[in-house]
C-alpha cells in the first residue's frame, strides 16, 4: 500500500510561501488600520468643531454661542468640565447664556474626545495653526510632520454682523414706515438693544437716536449664535412709543444677518 504525504522540501516551500504572503499582508493591514483611524479622527475633529461653533445645519451656536467665546487657552476640558464657567441660564426671550455642558458625549471614556484615534492628544489653536483649528499628529504621533490632520483648513472667525431694519407704525398714516429718518421726523427718538453673551453672562449694547443717526442699525463683531433684540421708537414729541422684540441667529465668518423688526 502506497502512503501519501508531504516531503520535507514541500513543507519548507509551503512555509516560505506563507511567510512571504504574511510579510506582504502585515503592512497592508497596518495601512488599512491607519486609514480607518484617519477617517475616525477626521470625523471626531469635525464633531468637536461643530460642538464648539455650533451646527450650521440647524443654526445652533454651540459652546461659543453659549459662552460668547471659544475654549480659552486651547483647553478642550472646558467642553465637559464646568470649572469656573458661569452655569447655564436663560436671558431675554429665553436665549441661553452660560455653560450648558457637558457638550461632548464621551460614552465609556470621559477623556476619549481629547485624543485622536492613535491616542495622541489634540492641539487646539496652537501656532502655527490659527484660532479654532484642531490638529492631530497623525499616524506617526509627531506634530508638524506631513501626516498631520488639521480641521478646519482655515482659521475660525466666530463673529458676525447684524443689520436691524425698523418698521415703525405711524398712527397718522396707519402704516409701517421702513427706517424713518430724523430729517422727516425732527423730534424722533429710537433705541435698538442687542443682547449677547460675555463669557457666559448676558450683556447688551444699545444704539440710540439721539445722538446717533437713524435706522437701520448695525451691530458688528459679536459672537455667532442666537441673540435677543429689542427696539423702541417715538416719531413725534408726545406721540405714542412703539416697541418690539425678536430673536435672530447671527452667523460667523463675518457674515451678515438681517432682522426686520416691527414696532407697534
């Protein structure tokens, strides 16, 4: 009876082939793992950015809208640790002010959002990056090398502009007048007050007539997010004082929002 099996030479050849295949597969698998980590890191960086600056898809102000600033000193822990930050509350017209954290859903790892998928801590707004930029050291775990990941690609401008048009009810003509001017109403008075978050506390700035010019009124350089606005106007001395109030979302990147406020 003839026996079947492998010769020693065949076994050696098979082992050599398997070794070659393994040596080829290991680097490929490592590249796949790094690619997966890169995608995960990019997604996490985008999520952190939206948590800080708000989600433009739903017009939320995020951390910056609540506090009126971005995390100070490049410290992400402020997103989930209140510390000395003012507790969240509501101001005029229910607009939020103060710390409403924790902002990041960390799951089972409270510090997970602080590090990229390779376990290296993110850098936030540290030179040579601009304000609000997040940097991962990438697969080599060394900053300022070719595989670094930076999001967003440009420095963040989290302030915007608001233009307020006043539609003032005139009893004499029984209609709304768009941005009436003191030239037509020499005794006219007007006031528009804009509310914003100053490090988590409600603050306001007012433009008045007199002594400033008539409407429209422009508020520039205030943080993005939801804001309350109030207005009053009196067209003639002793005439009725009309008023109104509204909330408006101010975008970042120096973009301008417009508010048509009706005073009656």
